[in-house]
């Protein structure tokens, strides 16, 4: 998934779905790296909603 910043609820839901698909990825794999990046994006989005 090629996304830099989550700006809408639709993007947020799509990223959450992709994270679910990536759960269980092997550490060090490209999928694991994507999982880490997407998790960071979700945290940033959720922080903005709560502030």
C-alpha cells in the first residue's frame, strides 16, 4: 500500500484492513516493514483525532 499520510476515514479503514492482512508477517520481510510503516501512520492519524 502506497500511502504517506492518512487524511480520510476511508483511507484509515483501508489501512486497518491492510494491517490485518499483514499480521503475522515475518520480521525483516518487506511485509513486516510495510506493517510497521502502516502502524505508524495509524498512530499518527489517531493522535490527530484525539487532540
